[in-house]
C-alpha cells in the first residue's frame, strides 16, 4: 500500500459538511495504481486497495462505517490562446477540484491543504489490506 499523500479539506456548498479528502502523492501513477481512499464521519480516512473485480460500491459496503470514495471533477479557467507564453504563465491557474459531499452528494469547495501530520492532530487514518 502506498500511503504518502496530503489531505484536502473541503466544505459542502449544500449542507455545510466539512470533510477531508486524501490525495495520494507519488512520482508515477503506477505506484498508486489500485490505491483507494475513503472518507468517513468524524475526520476518518481509510486507505485500502481495490480488487480488479471490485466496484466502488462493493468497496464502500465492505469498509462500512459510512465511508465513501469522494468523487472529484475539475474545472479549468478559460485560457487565452492568443496570449504569449510569458503572459500565459502569469495568468495560468491550475484546475479547481470540485468534490462530492460524503453526506448529501452535493458539490463541495476546496478550503485548504494539510500534511498528514497536520491532519493526524485531530483526524484518523486507518490502513486496511496493506499490500
């Protein structure tokens, strides 16, 4: 199991729920292939591996305790195709993540990033099925 990562704290725009999202960080995608993070109530995160024949719903049911895989979509700022590369670099903003709320399914807004150490001061990370 690859456990390096950071935590994105997000707040639901619909119900106000504030929850953590674990983001795996590695040099290549191959290192994190099959790794899944689930978020639960009370600042709880479970890290595990998904089996090739297992669905996300099956995994969530197996882990239980109201832990959900947080879905993410990304919104890009419009890019001025006529701008010079130097101007592009000055105005470029990375894609903005929009997370699905673990409580109501609404859209959530990113608040801040935290290291695992910062998060573990008040939250919990559990590793299941370590490979």
